[in-house]
């Protein structure tokens, strides 16, 4: 899953819960400007920022690490 997929999931959850951007910003400690940038596809959120947003919305972030296959 890419960052934008995570942001899309956060935005969808926010809208489903009928939480506006200002309220989510206040609940998560992420600035409103930053949240608006992320939701519009701009910016590059850190995992910490994504975690704050997810926590505020009752979502769980999981990190999946894949080993790249190499030709030997």
C-alpha cells in the first residue's frame, strides 16, 4: 500500500464518521494545513503523522516490509 492509498483510507474514514478536517486536525495534533495538503495529494506524510491521523479515527496502521528478490 502506498502513502496515497493510506491517505485515501483516512479521508474515507473521516468522511464516513462525518468528521471535518479541522476537527481531525485538532484531535490528531496534525496541522489543518498539513492535513489539507495530504488529502489533496500534495506533501509526503511521515509514518508518525499517518499514525496520528489513523489513531484519531480509530484505524490501525500496519507496516509490511517485503524482501526484494535478487538474481544470484
